């Protein structure tokens, strides 16, 4: 395997946490500072994974059970990692990914009641060594997040997806599980209050990212502070 020189940043959280807004803000800022930035998302992000995405999100896979769904998420993830994420990191790109392995841990593992050994093994195969350098978990109460997601759904007339349709207690369990991840892996997973003002959330995320971002090469147009 080639040496990985980029930086892999994932964003996690419940529905309507504000991940996409914050990812776009961070991407713009890092680009202005001279970084090469790739914004991507899961499920999807590569040709193979996008083919699996609609099967998962419109609920076609639901009737086959949570194991089947978890395996499909993992298959999509592995394609995304090998086709897109790993090559980008090897070129020194900062990769910002909207959801990654922690979504499977929480959605399929915790609220899908899958046994940990099953999800751990799947995760190992799916990511194949490509683990995020930092994971930003944007925390909002389930009720607020769902209201935001509903508004967004009615605006773009997409309506709720297979997961948004679930009960509020399920979404609260997910919120709790994401918060627990920050306790069990405090070096990688950072909890950010998604109820704060958008600018405040953006600044908090920037500070967390700056702390781990590799220095830019000090020659040419990309010189300067990180
Ligand atoms: P999407 O509309 O792409 O994004 P978001 O909710 O982040 O704005 O929906 C993705 C859905 O898929 C979301 O409800 C979470 C779910 N999901 C899983 O259940 N497991 C996973 O591994 C991933 C990546 C997503």
C-alpha cells in the first residue's frame, strides 16, 4: 500500500444535524487556505456504492433484514474506500465524508441490534485500514433533527427516506450511541453541539480539524498557515 499523506475527516450524527452545511463550509475554508479537498458521502460516493445507495434508502433491502442491509452498506463502503477515498488520501487530499463506518455501528449495530462481532468484522473488511483521522459528531436532539430533515424533505420534495421514517425513540437511541462513541474513542470522535449558531459550530469544527491537519508543503501557491 502507498503511503497515505492526506487527511480523512468524517462527519456523523442523526438526521438533520447540519452535516452537509458544515461540510461545505469547512471545504470552502480549507480550499481557500490551499488544501486539495474532496467532499463525498455515504452510502454512495463511488459508482458501485451509488448503485447500492437507492436500494438501501428507498427501503428495497429492508424486507431482507438488518444483516442484509449492513452487508450492503459495507459493500458500498469498500467500493467507496478503494475507488475514491484511499487514492485521494494517497495524493495528499483532505477527504471530507458525510457519514462513514460509525453510521453502521449506530444505525445497524445499536438500533438494528446486530451482535458486535458481526459489525466489527464487516467494518474491518469494508474500511480495509482506512480509518478516519477525526470524526466530527454533530449532536442535536432527535426531535429537532427530524423537524429539520422534514423541512428539507418537503423543500426538495424527496420526502423521508427509509431511516428518517423510524420512531423518535429509535432516533434518540442513535443520538445516545453517537455520544457514547465520543466517550469510547475520545481521540478520534469529537462531539460538537449542533444546537449552537451555525457560525459557532463551524468555528468549533475548524479548531478541531486544525489540530490534526498536516502542514501544507511550504513551497509554491500552497504555502502559508494550515
Ligand atoms: P442521506 O439522505 O444520504 O443522508 P443524511 O441523513 O446523512 O442527510 O441518508 C443516509 C441514511 O442512511 C441515513 O438515514 C443514515 C443511513 N445510514 C445507515 O443506516 N448506515 C450507514 O452505514 C450509513 C452510511 C447510512
